[in-house]
C-alpha cells in the first residue's frame, strides 16, 4: 500500500454552473409555455439549485429531483432506463435509487459527469428537451 493515493479529487457542479443549466431549461420552458420544476444536483445526487415555476405541480418537484439524481449517479440520461423498462427489464423497479422516466440528463464538464439536471411537469418529450437544453448550456459554458 505504500505509495498509493489515499485521497481522490472529485469534480462537481458549482452554484454558478447550476444557474447556467437551470436558466437554459427555464428559458426553453417559457418559450414552450411549460410550467415545470427544474432540479440541478451535484455528482452525488444532492440539490445545488431547484426552481418550481409558477403553476408547476407540487409533485413535479420531487420528480425533477429524482430524474436528476438518476442521471447524476448513474451518469446516463434517465430516459435510457425508461426505455429498458419498456423493453421488459422490470427488475429496474426494485431499485429505489432509480427513476426510469424521461427528463433527467447528466451534466458533463470535459468528459466528466459532475451532476445532473431533471425537469418535470410537461410531456416526457418536453421534459427531455428541457433537461437536454440545460445540459448542453452547461457543457458549452464548461468548455
């Protein structure tokens, strides 16, 4: 064990980065006339920013958080797991930490997943588009 690193560095989304992702998703939601909740979580799945737009349902808050957590912790879009579930992989339902619903996207900086964004309150296509807009804006800003 001599010479082995005893610590590692972890990259995570900052409050400033979360604001960029959230603003892009909110802008698209407004353009589409959507009333949604948007959650930006860090790499471990804990909230950095949360916004419930006027008129968004109360339940959309928790759904947005869960979608973002799935994307951040598993480093893949939450829709991937929805598609697997629809394909018959019902064992996914036994995983409490997994939300197999469209609308969660990982946030990446230089090829590293540093968090996730989740959107809820619209159709699955709209939630996916909003989360994607937030993820793309974050990636562009992060370089």
